[in-house]
């Protein structure tokens, strides 16, 4: 499959405001990562809060500018696009935000919110846009569409709000969608419905997703490949089946151990990492995970372990063998 989105040596640092004589403080949000996403696949990006997942998604869409590195869409450098070129490209690159309620204007009705991208990009005649919006509303399960068209965000359920955000992202007929924890704010009862809807929409529209999540159980359901991120770095990358059956990096194993198992007889002791994720302002030297890793060696503190192939198509940034 052709590569639709590619990031090389991508870095994003945020400079914090400090006092006049205070030393400069820098948040190393994304630390020199490489990613390739094939057309039609769902790549999961998983890790704890603060690992840089959302920042990575925004960098790919150029919602924020990288400190260094490049992003390529269909072979063209997005980081070199001019303002007007970037505006046209946004029709094909969309995002679904984590909190649907805060990403919807309380002053815009459902129909206005979904149809707004059509007006911004000049898609369709003005008199035809309502029909386009009603059509996409039906496809995402916002039914009856004519009734919900004039509702406002505060009148919707959590599941309906999430479907509105999905419809708004799909209405421009995009190629690539960053789904930033799209079910995190949804009720448990509707999460499976939204994931199934995303699968159906992928098949119908030929979509490519970057699916950002902290929950590996949902990644296993939806994703083709999964990248594990820790403190701004990709520490493991493999196909879904390979990652879940033969995890290599201790951090990945810890994340999998934290996934709830409903059958008490199948539960195993959880060797979870101690402490919390360190600050991205002053990350540990060497392997960022070594202060929490039960297998840490002196070499882990000395240099950054690079991603290496531990099995065909399975990359891990760990010095452990096997």
C-alpha cells in the first residue's frame, strides 16, 4: 500500500514563559520520531497521558508547527506549503477532538456546525449544502436528520455529540483523519457503537486513521498497527496481532497488563511500573523509561536506544533480547 502520511525526525519543543532572570524551560513534547501511515490503514498511537500523542497528531495536520523535522502527505512536504495551499489541503486532512462538547460552538446548530467546513472550502452550491449535511448525518446515525439538524449541542447526548464531530470531519470527504481519543468522553454504553461506526465509515469512505488512545483494548479492536509512545518517543511499533501476542518493550508489557480482564480465573499478577511518567521538561537520560523499568541496566542510562527490528515488521527501542 502507498504511504499517505509520513513523519521524519519530527520534534516539537514548547518554550515556557519564565521570569526575566530565570533559566529557560523547555517541554520536549515530541522527541525525534519517525512514522509512516499507509493508505487505508488504522495506525494506533497509544500511551499514558503526557506522552505526546495529541501533539503528534496536531503536527501531522500542521495545526502546530514542528520545531524540526518534516511531515509528508502523499509525497509532498506539508511543512513547506504556503497558506493558501494549506487551506486547500485541510479539506483532505481532518481531526476528531477528544471532547466533542467543547469542540462544538454552543451558538451553532448541528446543521450549521456540520455544514461549516463546506462553506469554508466552498464545496457545493449554498442551496445544496443542507442536503449534503443531512446525507452525512444519516450515514453517521444522526437520525432523524431533519429533526436533529436544528438542535444545539446542549440538547444532544454524549453519543450524538460524538457523531456530530465525526460528521463534521467527514463532510469534506477527507483522506486522512486524526481521531484523538474519540471515545474518551462517551458513555461506556455507546463506545462500542462509535468504534463500530468508525470501522463502517472507514470501509465506506476509504479512510485512513491515526487513532490516538490510552486504552489498548480499543486499539486492539480498531487498529491494524499500533505504535507505543512514551515521553515523546516511539518505543515500540508492530502489527496489532504481533504487539498483543509478543510485546517486547517493558512499557508495552506494562500497558497490556493494565488492560482489565473480565474473567477472574484468567487474571494474572500485574507487574506495573512504579511511579509516574517523568516531566517532559527534564526527561531522564538514555532510555526515558529506565527509572520505572524493572529490567533497567546501566547501558539504559547512557544512550538513547534506537528502534530495531526484533521480528519481521516489529520494532522496539529496548536493549533486552527476545
